[in-house]
């Protein structure tokens, strides 16, 4: 159960961070807010790249394999 909660927290944190950074970037760049979606997608792609190097292969997790629920 603890690993599931950790996985849920990780996914929620990444999603919130991507949305917040997307909005911050468009606000600082003074461009229309609809640009937040492509910026958030670029951040999601970057997260995927990081997960591929840090997390367990074949998962989208940035958690180490010992804490990744997919590693059970």
C-alpha cells in the first residue's frame, strides 16, 4: 500500500509541476495562456527522458527500482 501511495504522490507531483511551470512560462513570456498546453507537453517529454534514465526500464516512473510499485 505504501508503494502505491508513493507512486500516486509522484505522478500527482509531476503533473502539478508540469502545469504550474507551463503557466509560469507563458505568464513570464507574456504570451496567450493556450501556449501552456504545448509547454506542459514538452515538460512531460522531458520527464519521460528523465524517467528513462533514473527509473526502472519499461515504466514511466522516476522512482528508483526499490521504491517503484512496478518492481514488486
